[in-house]
C-alpha cells in the first residue's frame, strides 16, 4: 500500500506569540476566553500580598490567590538556581490584561518577573460575569 503524497506547507510568519483563545460563549453571551488567569511569583509573602491587593485596588483583577512558599528551580545568568517563592494567581479579563501586565511589571521587585496568562476555556457564567464587572474601567 502506498501513502498519498504529502504537500509541504510554507512556514507561516509569527506575528504574535500569544495564541488566539478558542472561545465558548455562555448563555449570558460572555465568552469564557475573555477571562484569564494570570500568574506571577515573588520572593516574599508580604510582596505577594502587596501585588494582590494593588491589582485588586486598581480593578486590574477581580480576585487574587496567594500560594506558597513553593520551590522554584530555574536557570538565571547561566546558573541553575533554587528559590522559595510565593505565587499570585490573578483573575482578570483579556481587555484588562495589558494594563495588569504593565502594572505588575512596574510594581514587581524582579528584573524579569514571571507574568503569564492562561485563557479560561470554561467557567460558571455567574463567576465569569463577576470577573468582568469587577475589572470594568
């Protein structure tokens, strides 16, 4: 049995490293993908608390959870490092992400803070609407 010839696809230009989230629209018309969880880490619990409260106060996030300490293993300036850190998980909207990222970058004590966003692909309609309301400008 012979395989059909496969056609090669030309490489596609990468405009933006951020993937387009696949949206599922709920009964309220709100897309789950418009809500994001944003993770950052810092080296002390009080700093994590400051980041959480500051983002909530500025309405850049509706909720923040602080977990820690966690052990992080990473490469920094050519060396493998281990550190105890506190994670801050923030809930926000895609519309507020850029402002949250800018605020975290400014408020953070790290030279290169971890700031990563993950789209919420499903969630309760009431919760997603609450996140939207609490982060509205």
